[in-house]
């Protein structure tokens, strides 16, 4: 038994020695700095075929009509307050509560993304000195689901050439809003497929 | 300022999500001034000189950032060699290129130039100019003005001048004018007695100022071309703080009969003095509104110096400031809708602005002994006098607060700047 | 002590190798696992089926191309700007990185380019931007 172990051990030692020497050799010859590994991405050079159904159709069934929902909730609330079935919980109520939670979550996501978009645009918009004029310019943005700005159009110019120009420059600098990538498709379609940016100059000296 | 308002209108078929953008970036527009090209058999220096001069002008007030010449990827001189990508990749917002096409026997250079908006990928300005080879500075100023106007929408100010008083020692006072970049300084008048309150005539041909050379405060009007000085023989004991009306026909000034200063309007042609205020308090430092209809002035009638406005026709007065116990040296913005003045607070004197329609004042500067603010004709920059120890120098600030700068130091204290129209 | 030694005297003639073998085997395993990592040093992030598709429109980017003969060019100017030497190319590249630190870099090298050229480019890029290098490849079977 011991003999087997000893021979195994010698074999292991030889292996160990070999791997040592090899590793030392390979390290010195390759001279790759292992402190800061670099990340290499490989990209294939292929023509990107546009997905045929870019404008995906949202099933109308899934589309929650918020206005209607709020209305029904309100009327429901009034009925509950006046009626005797105040403590009665029925299934549609739970469903409504759930959809309410879902709605508030959706709203939160929309606000979050809107704030990011606002920040991004703010960081590239070089606002001209408009003295004491109050100016407003509205720009309609058309996004792809990938976040790419497909198209934009100044729908309500401020009529101040320099202000409008500064707005167009800012939007030209932003070609992507990757933030919408994480959104549910339905939310994207109803909120960010087309949205408006409203640029305002309060006329105050900042 | 950081208040973000989000208007969210979702799930309704007809209303789109609207995101409101109020705050702009703190960054400045980046401009690349490409050395101008030259035709063969011309002196290479001209091209570089012109572009460097334009660059210097444009960077004078810190309103822009530049791309250093050494950082440029290419040096185009005509539209054919200009590629937007070369500049976009460097984060440039605007590029200025140009070329010296020819020089004739009289030494006149023919220069063409263009300005490109890199983000929008369009040429926004193209021009040609003929000027003498020994006046490269002048040519550069004209080109700078046009570029500045195109980018900011404001009037170019590189051909304006500055008047100021240099006090090199206790007994030497100099009335000086210079180009806005500090070059071509001219001493108009030297005196052993104090000189004060210079002001430009609207046609830039004359300067009015107060001199104590005859023992009392006396107003002089000096013609810049001839150097001739003319004293205004007003009736009072002392006459001070002359300010030209924007139409150039009259001066607003302070006349003191028996020690009580009041505001008067003095018509230059028929030398008539019209009393505007009559109060036992001190009324001083008048200044005209851009439409010549109103005059702003400082008065201590309420117990502390505050700003008032008087209609020169109806003589109706209105108090303009109520914050703090020191608001003086008021001036109107070129659009007449706001004023700027010196606001005192706990022994700190700073330049502040106020919209006439609002109750609030905003302080612009952060130094503590600021005085005599003067505004650029385009209403975008204020230059003021301030102190570093006992030595006075001129500081400046753009109204968006993005840039603060100080003008080159002179040997001597510099006070009371006045920006030419 | 002496009592114990007397009891085990017979066993002392041989070395107890079991812990020794244990330790050395563990060491062996460690080194065998560790050596390939030490050699590699480059973290390969190979494309996933969809995200691998080249999408350059996300922001500012520049593509460096290296030809078979070892000429460097970037997609500037009219279409492609060719540089006479690596020195000239690296100077221009430095300017870009300095002015636009967030730029995305793509490297396109010919299949027969010398390894040396690619390595040089990679180390140049790494000097300024250690987070990511993008290599453009052609899909298999696309001759």
C-alpha cells in the first residue's frame, strides 16, 4: 500500500514540477499584464436585417385603460362608503387592487425613465442666454424599441432661432436612450414609442 | 433651479408623454478654430495669425471652449476638405475655417471664412472680407463678431471699447480707454486731482466724466478724435455722475445746490437744466432706461440707499428695491426689463440683478467689494471693479454665471469701468 | 513519551506519506487550474447570438482597420483615413481619446495581419481605455 502511495506521490511531484516550470516559462514569454485584464468583445460583421415587425401590435386585451380604471374605482369607492357591504371583499375588488398596484409600478417605471431622459438631455443642452424672454419649444421624438432615436421633429418651435437651434443641437447629440430597453414592451409602446420633449426657458437669469 | 416637473399623461390615446426640460448643461460650446489656409506664394503667417486672433477674441470672456490646434485631426481650409466626422468625434460643436485667397498690390487681403454647426451637420455662415494686411486684428474682430452673432444670437462685442480710470499713485489719475481685449490703450487725460464716473456718448465719439482739477466736482465732455475738453457750466456748487441719454441729446447728472444733491436732466444743445427730483435726501447715480423715458437713481430718502425709478415726463417715482439696506448704482439691462446694481449685505458689496417684474434679487458675484458694474451692449456680460487688498482691478462675469474672468492687471488701481455702446 | 515510542517503534521505520500526498495533490490541482488563467489574462467575451450583431449607432465610435500589409486607418475624413506609420496613427488616436474619453473603439484587422500589429494596437488602446475593446469578425462560412 505504501509503495503505491509513494509511486503516486513521485508521479505527482514530477507533474507538479513540470507544471511549475511550464507556468513560469509561459508567464515570462507572454508578458500579458494580468492586473488589468481587458475585455474583448467580438462582433460579427453582418448586415443587420431589420426585424420585419418593428411596430409590434399590442393586443388590445392587454391594454389597460387607466382612465376607465380610475373611474370604476372611484364609483366603487362611493358605493362602498354608503352601502352596507363595506366589509365584504369580493374577487373583482382584489383584482382591481392588484391592477392598481401594477399601475403604480408602471407609473414609477415611467417616471424613473423620464427622469433619466430629462437628465441626459439636460446634460447636453447648452441653453442660450435668452435674457428675459420666456420661450417654449416642443419636440416630438420617435424611438425604436432598442432605444434608438428613429426620428424627431420640432412640433412647436419657440420662434427664437437661437433657442430652437440649441434644442436641435441637443437632440442631435442624443441618438440613443438605452434606458427604455428594460421596459415591458407594452409600456414602451404606450409611452415611449412617441413622446414629447418640452424645452423651456423661464427667462430668469440663472 | 433644480425643480423638475414631470407631466405624465399616459395611456390616453391622444396625449403623449411630455418630459419637461428646464435646466441646461453647465458645459460650454466647443469651437475649433482651424488655422486659415493660404493660396500659394503668400506668407504662411497670415493664416495662423487670423485664426489665432479670432480664437483669442472668442475666448476673451470665457463663453466658449476651444479645441487646441495641436489636437486637430485635419486642417481643412475649404468646404471640399471639410468632414463633419473629424470634428464630431472630438466633441466639437462648431468649426471655423477660412482661407486667404489673394493679396493685391496695395496690400489688401481677400479672406473667405465659414462656420459649421457640427451636430446639425450644416454650414451656418459663409463670408468674404477684404482688409489691409497690417490690420489683421481689425479683420479678426469683424469675423469674430459675425461668428459670435451666429452662434449666440447676440450682438458681437469684439469691436467695443472700455473706458476706465487708473490711479497709479495718490497724485496721478488717468482717464483711459482701450479695446475690450485691453489692447490699444489711450490716455485721454491725466490729472493730479481725482477723476470719476466716465460715460460714453451713444455715438462713441465723446466721453463725459467728472474731474476735481479746479477743486470742485466739475463735468467735462471730451471729444475722442480731437481731444478737446469742454466743461459743463451747470449752476450748482458741484456737478457729478453724468450719464448720456440713449438718444444722445441730454445728460442726466447730479447737481448740488447748497449741499443737497438732486437729479437733473441737461440738454446738450440748448444747455438747459431741468430738475427731476427735489428731496432733502441724497439723490445720486442716475442712469437712463434704454427708451430714454425713465431714469433709475439711488436715494437715501427711506433712510438707507435704495433704487428708485422716475419717469422723466410725468415725474412719477417708483421704489425698485426693498431687500437689505444697501442697493445702489443701478443700471438697466439693454432690454429695459431688468436692472443690475450693487447690493450690500453685512459689509459685502456684490453685483446683483433684478427683474423689474419680480420681487427677488439675485447676486451674481462672489467677491466682497464689487462696485461700478457696467454691462456689455449685448447684455450678456458685466464688468465691475473690485479689490484685491488695496489694489483695484476689473472683474467680469457672464450672466449665466458659467464664466468668471478678470481683465489684465495694469500698474495701478483700475476703477469705474464703462463699456462703450 | 517514552512509553508511546516504545509502543509504536515498529511503525517508525516508514514515512507517513498520506498527508504529504494530500498536500501535494491539492497543490497540483491548484496549479493546474491556475496556470491557464495566468497565461490568458484576457477575458474573452464572445458574442451571444443576438447581441453580437454590430450596432454602432449608440454613440460616438471609431473603427481602426489594419490591412494585410500592416497599414493603419480610421474611418475619418471622407471615408477612410490611411496613416503612413503606426506612430502617426497612434498620435491621431491619442487626440481622439483625449477629447472624447467615452468613445467606443472597434478594431478590424485582416485575417492575415501580423499578430504583432494587432497586439500593438490593442496595447495602445489599453493605455487609454482599459474597459473594452471590440473586435470585428466575419461570420463563419462567409468567404
